[in-house]
C-alpha cells in the first residue's frame, strides 16, 4: 500500500531518542516506517473492537438476533428485500454465555 495514494499531511510527533534510533537502524524512511506502524496498529485496534462487539453486541443487534434474519428482513421496505438472502449464510443464535453459536442440529 502506497502512502502517496492519498493526500499527505505533515504531523509533528515527539518520541524518545532511543525509539528514533531504533527506527533509523531498520528503515531509512522514518515517515514510511511510522505510517506503516500506525496502519498496523489501527488494523489491530479495529480487529480488537470487532471482537469486543461480537462478545458484547449492541442491544439493537440482540433484537435482530432474537427475531432472526429472515423475520427481520420481512420488516424492510419492499425495495430493500433483495439485499438479503437468508439461505446464503450459516444459521447462528446468540447465547449470553457463549456468544454467537451454530444451533444444535
């Protein structure tokens, strides 16, 4: 992924000298290294937030889960009905103790 693919913005970052020296030992372009590290951390935090949201879903999504996707989709406006194909996914049910689980066969 190229940093120059989007508009660039200059920022000033203050960090310990030994951290800067460590960057300089492994990378000639500090900006590229820091941008890559920040991208990596942002992705890590997004994954962490997704996992947290799966463990503790928003109350509105619990209502949807209780209804079931098919029943929920029936409440959509007529033009939006083709957005969902309940038969295309894997059936899941929410358990407060175990999170999202496939129903027992």
